[in-house]
C-alpha cells in the first residue's frame, strides 16, 4: 500500500486515555480506534494483524483435525437455561430482548450452543472424537473496560470444543490441543508458558492457562526455564502416536509452572535455583477438560459401544485473538514503537523514500514497491526523513528499506531490521530477496 | 476431508420448516442449522461457501483500492442520534442496554460509524478519495424471519463507504463500484443485473440494486438481454481512464433494466421485443450515492482546495454475503440438489468409493485424496453406492470422481460433472489434472 493513500492515521502524541503501552501504541500506530467504551474498530493495518493471527490459529487447529464452524454472536436465553448457566452468569452477560420480547444474549462463550448442535447430529460413539471450533466475536460486559483490546467488551476469540467417548480419549484430545497451542504461540512469535489453572465459571477438572511474559501482566508467574526454552516447531510430535504423546506429556507436565493463584512453594523449591524464573504474564489462552458437565446437564447423549446411552466427555479451548494483538505488543516493543514478529506484521517492510519528488528515488521506490505491493507499505508522503523513520519505527514493520539520492544512483538501499536496529547497505535485488524470503 | 470424520450432517428428509428450495437444500446438505429464530450456525461445509464468497468480494473491493477495516457489531445509540436516525429507525433495529444502562444497538448498517471514524482522521481534501469497507455481521430484527439465510436476522454483509471531494468524484467512485459489483457477481458464478432503485432508508439521489434471476425472487424484473449477456471479466475496464469509464457507463446505463417498483412501461416498449426479458429477481447488492447527507448531519468536514470547509460527498455499497449463499442456490440447483459454481463450492470434488473395504478401491481413493485433501471430500463411509451418489448430488460438488472395483484394477475412474451430468472414463491422472485445473 501507498501510505499517502492509506487509512493509517498515526498519532504524534500519546493519547491521554491509554494507560498501558500496547494501548498507546495501537492507537498511535493507527491500528484501532475506540467507538464506544471497550469497543473498537480495527483500521486497515490493525485488521491485517488480526487476520494474520487468526490464520495461524486456524492452521494449527486444522492441523489437529479440528473442524471450523461459525456460530452466531447472539444466542437464545433458553439454550443457557438448559445448562443452568443463564441465571448463574453475572452482569458480564449482555442480555437482550428482541421486538417480540424474546430473551437473547450476546455470547460470551459457546459450550451450550455447540453441545446442542452436536446433539442434533451425532448419534453414535463411532462418530467420535469430534473437535469443532470457530473464530467469532464475543461480548463480556466488563464493569470497567480498559487497556484497549486487552480488556475490551467486544472481542475476537477462537473457541474449540471437543467430544470424546471416554476419559482417556478426552485426555488425549486435551494434550493434542495443548501441543497445538504451544505451536500456535511460537508461530505467532511469542512464548506462552502453559500453567495449571483454576477452572472458574467453565467448571471442570483440569485446566491450563497460557501466559505471555510481559511486565504489565495481570498475574504473577513462576516457572522452570526448561519449559519456556523448548522449541515446539522443531521437534514434531506425532499426535496419532501414543508413545510420542506420552513423551510430550513429560516435557510439558513435569517442569514446574504456576500462576500466583496456584503457586506451590514446596514444589517450587525443588526446581534448581538457576532454572527458576519469576515474572508477570498476560493470559492469552485457556483450556479446560470438564467431562460430562454440559452433556449431562443438557441431556445430550449418544449410543455407546454397548448400545447404552453415553454422555460424551468434553473440553473447551480458548485463544484470545484480539487480545493477542495487544499482548504481543506488550511483549515486543521498545521506546520507539512496536516490534512486530515477522509472522503477524501488517506489512513485511516499509519503503522509506527519503527524497520524494527526486526522479531516481521515486523510480527506485516504485520498482521495489511493484515487487510486492500488498506486503510493502510505501511511505510516499512528502514528509521529512525524520518523520518517516519515526513512523516506521512506531508501526513496527520487521524491515525498513531506505532509499536516498546517493544510494539510488548506485542502485543501493539501506536495509534496517527493526528488532535489532542492524543496518546494511545492499544492492536492490539482494535487499528484496532478503525481505521477501522472511 | 474424509466424510466419515466430518461434521457435515446431511438430512434425507425435507425439513418441515423450510419453505423455499435454498433453505431446504442448505439444511439437507448440512451447511447450516438454525439456533434461534432467523439466526444460523454455519457448519464446516457452509462456512467454506461463506468464506469463498467473502474472499471474491474482498478481492474485487481491493482491486478498486477500497481499504478493508473491521467495525464492531455493537454501536452506541449516541452515534445514531447525531445523524437523526436513532429515533427514525423502526423496530428492525435491535436496541440494547448495557450494565450501566447505556444505550447500544446491534448495527444494521454503518454510515454513522464510518463517517465518525473518517472525521476523526481525515482533515484535507488532499487525502480523498477514500473508500473503506468491512465484512461484518449485522442484525435486523425482522418481524417474521424466514427463507433461511435469505431473510435472517443476523446476517453477514460487505458494506463499503466512499468519500469524495465533489459530485464528479463521487459519481466516478459510484461507477467504479458498480463495475466492481458486476465483476464480483460474475466471478461468483451468477449473473446479477443492475437496476435503478429507490433509495429507501439510506436516502440519497442515485441508487442501483443488483438482482440475481431466480423464480422465487421477491421482485419482478424487466431488462434488456444485452445487459445480462455482457462479459465483465473478459473486457477489462481501466477504472483510472475517464474515457474507458464513459464507455462502461454507456454499456450499463443505456440498456433498460428496472424492478417492478421503478418500471417505466413507455421506456420498456422502446426495447426491441426479442431482447425484452421479464422474470423475478433476488436482491444481493445495493449501492447508493447520497452526497453530503451524513457528513452535513454529523457536521464532519475537511479543508477544501480553497481553504474553506467542505462536506465530503458519500456513497454506500452493500453486498449480502450470507444471503448470497442462499440466492446462488436459488439460481443454481436441480431436483437432486445444489449445483455449486466452481468458484465458491465448499469442495472441488467428491471422491466416491463404491466399494469401501476393497483393497484396490481404497488404495486408489487414498491416492487421489492425497493429491488435495483440503479441496476433496472423500466419501469413505461404509454406505451403498446409491447413498453416496445421492449425497454428492445433494451437496453439489462441481465434480464427482467415482471409483469402482473394475476401474480401480485398470487405473481408471469415472468423472462426472455435476452441472451437466456428463460422465467420462479417464485415467486417474487425467481426471486429477482436469479437476484441479478448475
């Protein structure tokens, strides 16, 4: 895109309403605008980030044979009465009446709806296991929305739901999903550490939170360095091989990791001192195994192997997609702005024309831009070099391709890596090859 | 996908609640399920259709330099008070109170929000024209929702909004969008005829509806065959060349076309009899030019070329994305089921294993399936051949690759084209090449 023609309204000043760095930077970099308390519009650059995150989440869900569906945002109150949660859920549930005075609600989560859809169609244990997920907007009527998209009211979430015949099957599905999450977060360019967690309002017996380490995190975290340092992409786990899954289980369940809520000092002290890590974390994912809680409450059964009716064992698995955009910035920024991981950056590179109007500079910029107009942001504005450098740092493109009159004459550009600040002079084609390979 | 492992719950019987063919077929083919009155969940095959439609719409919007954003589903009532529409809008608007008794609404359209976002950021005529769009769920509280996704309450719509300096600019944008729509619908595999229309609650001065021809359509249509027979993909129009745009204008504005509401019998009778076409149509798109209606009402101005304040001229442009899934079925089906256009089919082909369990058949099916597991639906169920044929016809895959024991021995398959019923015996690789080229 050409910046001069783009709807990417950057701000020079820090907006007064933003208390944390990710909120400030998302507003300043023109990614989002608030349209009502805790409700945001995603502008073109922000939407690219949101879509890049969603796509990685989707690919990793598909990899473990989860099937994507799309449930609506509004649900009927009656559905929630069947599980008993309609009255139990507090004022965070947005309750709505339609023109016929029928009670609806804006879904904060979808256990009831997916269980009902499953029950309408699946009749036999032979059709299990099934994992269904969707990526959809949800609403929680926070009493005091803040921190931008980190604690908004309307938010985008990936939620998956699994159905298994028995406890062993459910546990296997749970660990397949846990592995999928570790891969997902690593591909997003951040490390999220899985920690045993309370089950809260979803209920259930086993639960892990995934926390990105960031000093502004809402929870204290304690973990064994061994857990955070593993490479989940490099050592593939065959999710269909029970032995491989057992080894994987040992890699994630044995090392210590807990939030302050679940912290066990005695266990912590068995971790070698040099491997103990303490800090703060932002929750970006949460997985639950809760057995037959919803299938029994809603009386959704299938035929079991013995012909008797069987209540499927369920789990649910969430990733905060819109929250991740903020959380990743909390974990990856400096005093000049955002540092986007390559995998989710809205643009791979900015093209900085230091002398717009100069024939050679303009021609070289156009040539570079033409190589990948959808993934480059070409700063063609008639602005001073300083403004362009500052905006590129603020927006956090992984690469900056800098074109000045001297270099243009020689067919050379300066290539800057945003994360390290490293700069190198390169021939145009070499710079292009490097950037487009990423 | 393997059908035995898929959440694609086909139905043998016609569901009683469905009055029109697209609703019946969408339920029977396992594309959607109703979760509340006029509200639907999209199951895996249905979501693929929805996403394929969205992607073509997106590509054609991007082609004319419209920029994608994503506005939230909920809006503040105060925003709508600024245009005067909050009180004017009838009971189709879903009005909501949050926990602090602040008034919200589920957006039925976004003129107010986009005008406000535009006004916050754009300050000068130099930044125009701008076209912004999003693809987002909307809600209209229909008094009597029916016809499945054709007249649902929660529906997916692409809505674009344009901002221009003056009338001439706005008109150029309007015709660029009109062209974009013609290309979009043609790529979706249907013909939608543009017709002059009333401006209704959006207001304004110039408006076209796009109607897909189908006998169940809600409007009568009268048009010159010349208009419907043009190929918008084959004769590219340079949208940046005023002469090219003028020629295009003559191609679409001169031939007669009107819905019964706007029908002009005197003009109609000037169309040569052999070119007169009458029928019924389903509205799938609607575009409006309404000038400064919203920018003036909301007092959103920018600096004009003469330094004085200027109210930008606007238009808005909708495509009913979820409605299209139904409308395309209305226009493309037979007594056995759906006939998906290649461009939006959930799967390119079904692989029909006529003898599951037979070693040769299974091996050949697996080999074909492995060539494109994401785009083939492999019917690996232990069902009779007749059931598999019927389900494949019902689901409407463009191709069926039929594998039986005799052919498997010879490395031959039968390839059936759903739209024509044409069958041919082909070597496996030739069949694969033909299907994957489409």
